[in-house]
């Protein structure tokens, strides 16, 4: 079994103590967000869990708890963008804390187990194409050697997304803008020895060396656990 922890909330940043306690107890209760009366009990014992995938923008609270994960296989999906507090209100300073945390985590568990996510990419008068390309290269340069892969995506406009971003005056993407950004990001990634993939994108960008990513990377998990996996979707 593979545990995704979690795309609903940032467990490493805000609930690391709770998560470690759940590992100690050997189970977790998960409520169905579409049916509040349905609660599932999930076994978290290490003989059942094949791998844990952490999703986070700030794993710093977990750095001193990694010893509790010694009996588990795991990796981190670490979202690190160039947005400021107008977009990411709860994320500490990138230059003063987050980049340093990224490097510390990589040193502790290895660069192959820290996937860099630069997503979602949004555009407005402040966060222009030029802004993203300039700051993406700055991040790629400082993270080179601390990760093997970067995953990008472009903002999708769902009703909740539109509501949350109404004050940012976000622009719609067209195919031409996506091609400009993807082509240049691929060039920058290659310069700094980074594999580049897209997340949940309908566009084919393989001409630039950009493949489609999977939310849960089965190939990486096979390397981590050192065996082939027989997985359903």
C-alpha cells in the first residue's frame, strides 16, 4: 500500500507531530470529504505500507523526526516557487528558510527522494513570463545537486481557484504562452542537470524533453523499495 500524505493539507508543515503519533499507533482514520459520515481505518504498520509520499511547501518541522521513518520507504514532493506572500501567505521566507530546508532534507535523505515542484505557474501583471523564467533559473541554480527532478504545471481555473485568486487578477493561459514557458524552463533545467516533467497537463511537450509526470511516481518507488510493483491506477 502507498500512503499519500497528503494533497488535502500540508502534513509535514502543520501536522508532523500528529503524523508521527499515527505511525506509532499503527493506524489513521480518514474521513471521506464527500461523505462526512464515512470514516475509513487505514493500517499504517510498516509491513503493510510500501511507501509514503509526502506533499509539502515546508517540511522543516519533520527534519528532526525522520528517525521515526527509518522502517518506512518514503520520498518528498517539495513545492518551491518564487511567489511572495500575496500568493503563499503561510510559507516562510524562501531565501531565509525554505531553500535551506530543501538542502537539509536532501542531505539527510538523498536528492533522488526530494522532488522539486514549481507549480502551479500563474500569470498576472506582477508574475509575468519574464518573472517566472528569471526566478526559476535562480532556484534551479541553488537547488542543482539537491534534487534530480522538477515538476511544473500551469494554473487551471476551477470555481474554487477563481474565488481564491480573485484579488490577483490572474490571466488565462493560451497555448503560445505555455510553449514559451515550457521551452525556456526545459533549457534551464537541462543546464542544471534536472529532469523536467509536467503534472496533469493535456499539452504534449516532449519536443522540449518534458514528459508527463504521475502524481505518485511508481518508477521512483520501485527504485526506493528495490522491487517491481504491481499497481492499479
